[in-house]
C-alpha cells in the first residue's frame, strides 16, 4: 500500500481559488497513491490584493491587543476572519447543506476565538498557553473547508484536529512531539479512514499535551506536522506544496534571480532551514531521516514543475557547484564575553551558556577565538537585553576584579550562511567566500562552521546583509 502525505501552506489555501487548485492536486494524487493524507496550514495570503489577511498573524495580533486592554480589535478580527472563510466556503463548496454545515462550524470556532480574547482582555495578559489555543484556530477552520472542497469534487475526505493524536511536550509556542504516543494515536485515528478510502485532512501546526491542552509546534510548524505524521505512518513520500518552485538557491526576496535546486541532501536542507530559509520549518527533516522518507517541495500554482527533492543519501544529490545555497537570518545580536580572566579558566563557557539558558533564549551560533580571550555567540535580537542582564549578574565578581570585560552587545547583526555538501571537502571554499565579501568591503565579525560541515556561517552588519547574500550567491553558479 503506497502512502503519500501532501502538505499545503498558507498561500496554497489562501482563498477559494487556491483551495480549489489544492483540491485538484489532491484528487490527482489519489489516482497515483493508494492512500493520501493531507496536512493544511491556516489560510494565508490571498491571490486577491484586496484580501491581505494572514489568519495566524491576525489571530495572534488580536490576542495580544486584547491582553493590552483593546476591546475593539478582536471583534473586528472576527469579522475579517468570518468574511475570509465564508468567501472560501462559497467559492469551493457546491452543496448548499454542506455550505451551511461548514459555515456553522466556522462560526462556532470564531465564537470560541471571541470568548478566549474576551477572557484574555479581562485578565490583562496572554499566556503562551492561551496564545496556542488561539493561534491554532486557523488550521481548524482551513481543514474543514479544504475537506469540504474535496468532497465537492468527488473525493471522500474528513477534517481531523491533530490535537487528538499529535502528542507534544508542554513547551507552548514551540512544542515538540512525543513520538511514541503520537505514532500509536496517529495510526489508530487515521488507519480506519485510510482503509475506507477517505482522505484525512489534518490540521498542521497544532498538537496537544498528554493532558489534552492544545499546543503549537512554532511558527511555520505545519511542515513539521506533515513529517511527524509521515514518520508515524511510515509514508513513502512527503509533498510540501508552497508558493515557489521548490527550494531556491536563496531567498527570492533578497536574490530575485535565485534558482530552484533540483536535489538536496537532508543535511543540506536542515542547515538551510536552521539558518533562515523560511521555506521549511527547521525541524521538518528530522522525523524523516530515521525512516528514510523523501520529501519534495513543490509549487501549488505551478504543479508541473518538479520542484526540489530532498534525499537522505549524499550520493543521490550530486552538485556542480560546491556552494548550493545562501541563507540569512536577520534581527540577531552578537554577544561577546571577553577578558584576560577567560584564558585557561575552566567552566566560563559553561557558566555563559547556563546564564543564557536561564533567560529561555536559544543560541543560534557560537564562535570562540582560539586565544580563549573571548566567547562570542548570536541570539535573537529581542532576547539581547535580558541576556546582557543575566550575564552581567553571573560574572559580576569577575567584572569587579577586571578579569572579564563588560558584556559587548552588537545589535545590528545578521547571520549569512553558505550551504553545500562539498564545502568541507573542497579546498579553498572559505577563501572564495571571504574574498567575495572582501571585494565588496563587507566586514566579517565572526565565523562558525556547523558540525555537519556542510555549512559555513558568518556574522555581518545588518545593513550589509542583502549585499553579502548576493555576493555569496554569485558563487553558487557554475
Ligand atoms: P507556506 O505557507 O507554503 O509554508 P512559507 O511562506 O512558509 O510558505 O515559505 C515559502 C516562502 O519562503 C517563499 O515564498 C519564499 O519567499 C521564502 N523563502 C525564503 N528562502 C527561500 C528559499 N531558499 N527557497 C524558497 N523559498 C524561500
Ligand atoms: N499557520 C501557522 C503559521 O502561520 C503554521 C504554518 O503555516 O505552517 O505559522
Ligand atoms: Mg511555511
């Protein structure tokens, strides 16, 4: 029995026309695969310029403004959400009873949204847990409409809330799955439908704790949902449908002439996603590696384009150029802990990163000078003030004695990363990278080479980031 998981991103279900297109792609897949599971994001950007509502963003903004005491934004958000979803229902669902039934379900979910926002407003604060309950409503609405759109074109389909079977930790806003219970429950919930020839249309992005409290897998998490479900069901392939022709050599918003990459290894893709290629959630690849499940990134709006295949064997992904892709993470801060007291004193690095961990901040990149005179690391910019406070407290004694300097914080930084399996194997790559930047007078403040050795990352000034990305992108050609 062959099984494919098809995931559709926000733009791919962004309005009625996009949903109809997605439904056609799914119907076509059911002719080629014995079993098909669909995972959907919340409705995103529409093809119609008059509708610029991205559902998850709007839900989160409404919740935050309710917490700030604003009693007008969330009822307005509800009206906008109702308009967008009802328009999609009218454009995709032909049967009047079905339209009514699904419309009622959307209104019911939206009443829940309004009630949650009203409570948040009374409380005057919104916890990560409440944010997850609110943020996940977009996927619940989209799954119902997409399943209806499928039934309208003769494909048996049923919407499912992943809160029933993706079991996660209680780390709200970036929960991770507990694979064993998730596998058991996913098999138990989906197999009877698949056996009956029904296409399950599962909500991306969301799960629930063991106790049943809703969680989310982090922004962009529907990609991760698709691979969690694929791993749980031992799928043969995952198709990730988005709004560009696959994974490109760089972010097309920075490099307009970025090209589709035909084949990438899982390692290369993981590095790209981790270092800023927002086309896939950074965790997407991990569940697929163990099961050796290939993933194809395709364009909903150009379905005949082959897109990008992500494979698990290095040999299967030959490349003519050593550097395959260049990515960027903007809005980061570079922190430096330095001073004579660092040299030869054990435990400074440990204390540094324990202090950072206490602020609940994840470190994106680390680089230590060989002289041991400084440790430098990169974190998201918004975490910088609390990290400086925590580090200054941790090392207050050493600072008093002049052994450690005041923490330096460079707030206007970006990480740029060149990715490709050949980087560690080919002599002279770093030379080419630094001359390309040097030729444009772009200063590199720190360097790190990931442990997988298929990526090399550099810190540059934020205002030179795009130029630096384009300079390195020129090295992908040839
Ligand atoms: P979806 O809603 O389908 O999940 P996303 O917006 O999350 O779509 O991801 C697709 C977007 O990622 C593209 O429209 C593009 O702007 C952006 N992107 C950034 N880097 C890359 C890259 N290297 N390759 C392809 N797309 C990229
Ligand atoms: N809807 C969620 C978000 O906007 C998840 C996703 O689209 O992958 O972050
Ligand atoms: Mg996405």
